[in-house]
C-alpha cells in the first residue's frame, strides 16, 4: 500500500464526500441550485484529492484551492445566499479546502521550489 504524501489530501477528499451528502444532512436538498452545485464541487474535490493521493502534483493543490474558492463564491453567484445552511456550509467548507490546499503548496519542498522557479 502506498503511503499518502499529504494528509491534507485525505481530509479534502472527506470534505468532498461531506459536500455530496450535506444537502440532505443540512436540509437544503429542495434548493436545487444549491444542492447540485455543492454536490458537483464535492465530486470534483473527491476526484482531485484521490488523484493527489496517488500522484502528488502542485496543479492538483491549485485545483483544490480553486474549488474551495469557487465553493465560497457559489451562493452569491448562483443566488442561494439567502439559504443559511447552504451559505454557511459553502463558506466554512470552502475555507477549509482552500486553506488545506494552500498549506500543502507552502509546506511541500518540491511544490515550493516549483513556485519559486515560476516567480524568478
């Protein structure tokens, strides 16, 4: 069994699974746009995080950070910011996903070295 390089990827996969089931747990499954967008981002996050656990690459962390940011913006962009459980879920989960992805980008020596090469 291969050892996972970044524990944050496993946590982001769990957060993705949470996003898939959260509309029913939090009771906003009848708000279709909130449910579908949350589940779609959750499914993408699961796929990205599982791939990152298999073959860690910086672009996967950037994708996760982008998905987290997108998740935080979807309530306002798609007009379900008045649905408190969906809004709070998007903000909290999106913030966690983004923070975990950035954490990996900043602390992984290989990823940080590639970032420094880009800046030079």
